């Protein structure tokens, strides 16, 4: 997990306030404790907090193309970056790192806005192209990685992985959105694209935002949609075979890492299938993390233990107490806006446990 933030000015060519940008960036220290850096030039300032996963030594951000005319800040992973890098090198692009981040800048040079349609992964990024005078932002197909933005009355655009980066800007309006509050009480959370603040929005999943100098406002575009149409041409046997093949390929791509990785394991079908696939692909025992409860009615850790034994994982379990409420204030700060889900506490606890054992 990394964090990105930035300030874009569509009107004035003056540089962003670097001290303010650093404050906005460092608010997300918990998202990227390994490194933090900013880049400022006329019209734009970009900030990044890094959790190192791939190309630990040379994958620092913001990351530039060869002549420094294109720069990107990126949160997430491009799982098919190796295949894309080979294709881009064949087209004449020169790579200076082994990082998945670099395929974004060269992908933009080669394919423009259509580059996102080639990326397989979970991502949120913001890219500035000095020659085209264009800010380009994108979010992955399912919205795994967050990206918030606000357009101010003076023609500035603020963005960040978390809402708190926007709130740190003195010009950001903090008026609450009445419709968002209604949606929270209806759904237990605030759906895209609204946020708790009237002046801010979430970039929706599978969407891009483009703002060129000279345009009065940014342009939003959906680049992908999910089809639920049934396919009667495929048999059940074929579907089962395809499921195994696609799951294996998906897990294999996600296991590309230069740091220790593991998996959450509940003992249910989904996590058990992922762990079984990981075990088949790994030369060493997979590290798995589970949550148990001190109330037997809700405790399913025994199922997780059985799966862990079956696939010989290095298994760790954390027990959540029924009166474990001291996290509530901490969670309110992390989520930035109302979020009514009782699983937030055990989710935080299992993430704490995982962080002690693995990086990803």
C-alpha cells in the first residue's frame, strides 16, 4: 500500500506550495513508511509515500520518463508489467528500472489514455505530461485502490489516496454533503462518487480523469464495464477448467514480489482456494493469517486451521475479544468518513497480525 497526493493548477503557471504539498503527503505516512518524496514544477505538484514491493532499490517515485517530460505517482501494482515492459521495449522505449511503475509512463507515451485498458492490476495513479500540458488520473477496474479529488473555485484540483490529504489544504471547503449522509444511513457507507464532503468526490472505479491546460474543467471517462450476460456456449466442465486456469494465473501474477508475502485465511471457500493455489505455486510454505473470536458461536478459526494444516502453511491466528472497542477512534481516523461495518475491527486486527509477518 502506498499513498499519492497532488495539487494541479489549470490556470496559473506558478508552482505548487512545496511545504503545503509535503504536509499533505506526510499525512499519509502510514500508507508508505519506507520513503516519501515530492515533485514540483509549473502547474503541478505531486507527492508519494512508498511501501516498497517491487524493485526496492530503484523504484522510487515520483518516477519520470527518459527526458523528464512525463512524471507519475502511483499506488498499487500492475500485475502484467513484465509483459508490457517487453512490448514497450520492443517499440523503442528505454527502461531504467525494474519497477511496475515505469510501464505507466511509457504506456502513456505509447498508447495515451488507452494505456489503462492494458493494465491488469489494482491501481490509482496521477500522471503529468508537460509537453501535452495534461494531467491524467486513473483508477483500477474494481476500485480496489482509492483516489479522491476536489476542484476548487480558483481552477485548482487537489487529489489524494485519502480524504484527509484534501482536508489539509487550507482552501478545501469542509461543508458536509447532505445526500452523502442520507446514503450512509441507507447503505452503511457512502458509495462512489460521493464523499462526506460536498466539495470532494471519489474517482469511480474503471474511470479516468483528464484535465488539459486551457480546458475549463476535467473530463471523466469510463474505460471498462462488467458484463453479466450468460454464455450458453460453455459447458459446466469447461467453466470449471477455465476457473482453475484463470485463478492459477491470477494468483501467480499477484505473487511477483521482492518482499515477504502471505494471505488472509478464513477457512471459507474463497480464501481457501487462493491459499491452495498459492501453496501449489510456492517453493516455501505460504504464510497465512486468520482471526478468531472469544465467542464460540462466531469463531471459525478452526476451519482456517484445518486448511492451513492441509496445505502446510505457516499459520498465525489473532483472537478478537468481544469488548475490543479501543480501536474505534483509530478506525474513524483511518476511514475518513462514516463506515458502518462491524467487521472493521477484526479486519484491522488481522491486518496488524499480517504486518508483523509479511509486507504484502
